């Protein structure tokens, strides 16, 4: 049975990691835990993650709100039924519209299954998701963290994670990917919990 992050497990994981990492421990003791943000598994959540690619948090929230106003959750069938004009009004670029329609079509015709993804190991799931246009490693990892609540993902391509690591560790320049991977090794098998704390650090430093 795959472990899913719950509030209790999240707290236990951060307590464990705090004993290994004095920087994380100091931040945890002063700022506590963030809310355990989760999303329901399914096409609607995956589409929202794609919409959040390379846009500001505010823009992503606006697009998410417009999607929800049409259907919550958004389904492959409903998205395929939207006109190009309507999709543009939602705020999706032509490229992201094509990604969304391609994934919807794959789900409808049975060549891709998010239910099967839920039963795969992390790396197998990521590899399977990345066979679809519009899904890179970051998108797959974020879906696994928030929709499937997997405990051991470390999305080093996420700017919020990078900023959190830099701030928490007192780094003056952006660490290399190799360095980020190395830092993540300390947090196994609870790297998703550490990632959530890095996002928390970034939000706190912004005053959010």
C-alpha cells in the first residue's frame, strides 16, 4: 500500500527531517507547518497544473477560477466540447489548449489512464505521464505531490523550491541542479514534506 501524506504524517515527517537539518528545524520552530494543500486526482487537476506552467501565481489562480466556473471538476469530455474562443477567454494559450485537448483525447480513447498512474511507482508514473505532450517532469511531480499526496518527490525545477532552499540555507547564488539533488538526499524518504516546507519558506518570505 502506497503511503499518502496526511496532516499527521506531514507533521511527523517534518519533525523527523528537523532532527537532520538544523536550518529546517529553525524555520519550523519559528513558522510552523503550512496548510496541507491537496487537489483531487483527475484530469481537472492535471489541466490546472499545466495551466500553471511558466505563469505567475496570480495568473494561474485566475485561470483556475475560470475553469471552475465552467465545471468543477473539469472533465476531458467537457473540455473537448469547449470552443477555441471559450478556451482563449479562460486564459489558455493555443499551445496549452492543444496540450489540454491532447491529454483529454488520450484519456477518452483509453491510451492514457490517470487511475493506472495512481497505482504506479513514482518514477514509472512520471515516465508514463511524460509520454504526453505538455507534461514534463515538473508537471508530473507536482501532480503526484498534490493530487496523489506522494511522500518522496523533490521538484528541483520549481522556482519556489529553489528560492526556499536558497533562503533557508543562506545561499547567495542559485545552486546547481546537482547541488539541489544532493540537498534532497538528506530528506529521503520524505522529500515531498521538505518541498512543502521550501514552498512555505518562500511564501513566508513574501509575506503571504
